[in-house]
C-alpha cells in the first residue's frame, strides 16, 4: 500500500505530471528496483497503475479507488495536508 499511496500523493500534487520514476521510487521506498518489479507488475495487471508517456509510473482511477477503499473512514485525508493550516 505504501507504493500505491506514494503514487496517489504524486497525482494529488501534480495532476499534469502524475508519474514517479524508478530512481525516485527506489529512494522514497528505500528499496532497489529489483524488489519493486513484482509490485509494479502486479499493480499494472490489476489496473491500479500504468506507465506514462514519459515512462514513469502513475496511479490509475482504479488505483485511486483501491487506495480510497483501503483507507475508508477518513484516513485518506491524511495523504495530503496543508501544513499552513495546522490546528492551534
């Protein structure tokens, strides 16, 4: 779910360039590409992620639905918060 969550946050941050490259994924997940290959394959086969025209990995609509269902009950709002509006 961490990988799918990262892709979701990236989409929310920049809808015009929603993908994350392999090197960035390695760094963010602290995991070599070889260990991510199965998960990327699985997400693509399930329709939760796809390769963009730039070759980066991006979440799909089905992936957004999956992550939303995983974190149902309000937790999904924690993905992207506006730190400037912190509660006193």
